[in-house]
């Protein structure tokens, strides 16, 4: 039995008449299939809730939500089920590293729905997105994109035996330039064909709500308004109309930008470019022909204009592969990949606190980033800083890939037997024997 059908469960009115079950009746009986669907829908929302809170247990918004999390999640599921869902106010702030950007952090209840959507969108997008699009995909990311460009250069040059040229470009004000009138019809078309689950009507309803939401109209600014005085209009949602712009910081926005650029990636392939790598608004094209790149630039500009996008005038260049390429914070050169200048500068300017336990997460975050590159010298320099500060209280393992605080033991001889004393730039340090 389903709702509004002639075979629905029925109820008897006070006047003795009998009619079919209907949501508009004040005295109604719910169809069994409808109840089971609602129960499964609530369970799916709770699954998304548990996934969403997994790495957010210490955030302020999650802690506030967790105080009455079960009741609020039930209310959220009820709102969506009855198509009464209203997007909550987001928190708006500005970050300054690596560049100045405007970020909208969605309310935790909205993040639950974003997670619910993302779990279902992921399998659909993986069928359509090529390996050229690397952002916000499982098994891919910045490291994957950097290594892909490195391997593309090797393939295009036949292991550095032939000439190849690199065309690196960026899209100006990408998130703020996305036209929702182009994004939503294409996404709706794909979902109509690919998504055939029982909860499709609610799935489409929430996606449309999230896409066309304007967080700038109902947000909480945690930065002074004066911070926006010198902010370019093409980098802020506050300067966009209702049809343009997706908020930076939303999980759904990060997923949708890759889908939005799919048609552009296909266009680049039709132009004859085989080696293309995209990460959000950054592109790297490797081609054996410099003439092909020069001939294609006007066509690329024209096609991007149809999507409402433009090339960044100061972040586009063409050069020979032997000159190297700066891409996603790394410097890619033949036979090697170096850490970017910004990462090295920040690592060497790191202020170490008095306690090694407090420095552990900061130091290991830099070491974890740099271990993917040819950066042993810079990691040794960072290790020297720690040795001079903490002496024999810390040791490094895995070839300066991780710092560990030495345990304090009541039996110094037993502790000393676990380590092997070695000289490191004139300092006595400890290394695990098995490393």
C-alpha cells in the first residue's frame, strides 16, 4: 500500500462514512509501507549523523548539537520527510593562510544532510568523472594530483627523451562564478538517469535546497565586517546574485565543482590534450606541442566564457618541462618533486613550545606533508631545531618522517637498552633499533 492510492488503509469518520487514508485527514491511519519507508529513512539520517560526527567530536558546533543529538536528528529527518526542511544559518569567517578567503561553515545539522547526500553522490560521480579530476575523491587528492602530473610528464616525454610543454592555469573567482542555472539542470539530468532508489524524491529535494541556498543572507559573522572592506567582489558571496556562487567550506560544494568542470575536461580532450590534471580551480596540461597550446588558448577562453568562468590573468603560463612546475604547493622537476617554498618557510619559522608533547602535532604535521617530497634536508633541519630545544626527550623514526616523545622509565638501563645512541650533528639522540 502507498499513500493516496485506492488501496490505502482506510479509516471510519464519526458520521459512519469510510474513506481512504490521506495526509490531509486529521483522523488517519498510516499505510504500512509508508511507515517502513519512514523508519528506513530515519535510520539513514542517523547513519549520516554518526559518520559526520566521527572527526568533529571536539568542535563547538558538534558539542552543542550532541547535547540533544538524538532528538535533533529525529526532528531533522521529520522536516525532510514532510518537505519542511529549512537551511540553518552558517558561520562566516575569513582565513588568511595560504591566501585570504571567505569561508562559510555550515551548521552541524546541515552537515549531516551533506554527508547523507555525499554518500549517495559519490558512487554516481565515480562513474562519470575521469581521473583528470582529482579533488574530493576517495583515493585521490593533492598528493595524487601532484604525482599524476609527474607521471604525465614522464609519459609525454617518453621518460625525458622528448620535448614537452606545460600549460599551467587557474580560474579566477571560481566558486563565486559557478552558475547554478547551469549546474542544477545537468546534475538533475544525471540523477534522474542514475539514481533510482526509493528515497529519490527526498534526495533531489535536499540537493536542490542546498544548491540554491544563499548562506550570505542568513549567516553569523565571527570576523569584524571591516575585514571585507578590501575583499574583492569576485571572491565573496556577498557580491553575487542569487544565481551565482557556491560557499567555500561546504562538503557538497566541494563535490559539485568537479561535476561542474566535467564538460570542460571533455572539451580539453577534444582539443587534443591527453594529459590533463585538475584540482578544484588549478589545471596542468602536458603537451608535446607548444603550438597546439597557443592555438587552443583562445578556444579555452571562449568555452570558459560560456560557463561563466575566466582564466586568472596572473596565474597562467607556458614553459618547458625542464624548467619545473609549481603545482598545489609542490615543485615538480625531472626525476624529483620538492616541497614548495611556502611550506619550507613555515616549517623553519615554527615556534616550538617548552613541552615536546605540545609540539608533537605541529612538528609531525609538517613532517607528514614533506615526507611525500624529496625533502630529507629540510626535515633534518627541522629535526635539528627539535634536538636543540628538547635534547634527548624526543627521537625521530622512519627517516625523519615522525617525531616521538621518549617515554620516561623508572629503570633507565632498561629504557636505554631499547634505543641505539647515535650522533646527529654533534648531538646525542635516540633512534629505535628496529627502524
